């Protein structure tokens, strides 16, 4: 639904195309512009409920024979959506901030992920953008593999400058995107980092 309480374009499109939430169009736009997920990718989706990004991530892996994996984590129990998802998608019910990093890395057979998506709201989760980037994905026990891509939802504030400054030297490319499907009343903005260059996982 829109902020005004009536279905908007993206809500109706999500229903029509079998996505469980309009947020699917945010990741679809990122995919179109940045090609973050490729066939065979291992994707970690932090804050995955109700599962629209799981659907888009799985679609982006291509046919089942291409392999790949999507692991979603959320405080809420998430049933893997029947549409657009297949056996490569699994979910874990947990508080991301309380999960040992080593445990998260073990969720991928390669001991780390090639794509990490975080759609957790910093204010709701209590995770500052700095924490999210440094302690979650990028530190020595981080879960993002060398060459990997990272998407973090931020709120437009001074945090954006700070996290951009931290991430820029670590990645080949860092960009900011406010997707078309973001509601006009929202302050959300996504930091998209491509090609992790340091603190490498082999
Ligand atoms: C905006 S929703 C994600 C929508 C999702 N990307 C989709 O397209 O379906 C944010 C989610 O982050 C989850 N979340 C917030 N803090 C969390 C934490 N510390 N650990 C796990 N999940 C968290 C919330 O429960 C919520 O479901």
C-alpha cells in the first residue's frame, strides 16, 4: 500500500507479478543498473521479511542448473515465497546483530557470500550504518568475499557521508541510489558497493 493507505503503482505491479511486496522493484532496479547478482552467486539477504528480495535474488541466479544460493535472515520467521523462489532459497530466523560472524559465513558452502544485501532499517534495528558495514560485512571475520558486492540501506543523513567515506576505498566502485519505488515520504537511500578489494576472503 502507499503511505496514504491506498494501493500505489508498485503495490499493484507487485500483486500482478507475484511479488510478496513492492520492495521487489527496488532490487529489480539495482539489478538492472548494477548487475549485482549473477548466475551462481551466493546471496545473503539481511532483514529479508516478507521475502520480495529473496524472490528477485533467486530470479537473478537464473535457471536451477546454474547453481547459486540465497540465504535470508530476519527477526521474523519467513516462509520462502512459492513464486519466483526455488530450492536454492533458505531462511534463518535470528537477530543478525547477535549471530556470530563465523556462523553466518558457514551458511554458505564457500564460507562467505559474493553478495550481501541489507534492507534492515537502521533506526528499527538499532544498527548504525557504520556498524553494519564494519562489523557485519567488511571486518576480518566479515561474510563478504573478495570481489563481492554490498548493498546497505541508509537513511539520508550525515551517516551517508560517513559510510560512503569508509566504503569507497574498500570497493572498486561505490554509488548511492534512491530507487523509484521508494516512497516520497521516506528518507531511505541505498549505498551500492561493487567489487570488495581488501580484507579479502579467498
Ligand atoms: C524493510 S523490511 C525488508 C524487506 C525485504 N527486503 C523484502 O523485500 O521483502 C526490513 C526487515 O528487517 C528486519 N530486521 C531489522 N533488524 C533486524 C535484525 N537485527 N536482525 C534481523 N532482521 C532484522 C525486520 O524484521 C524487517 O522484516
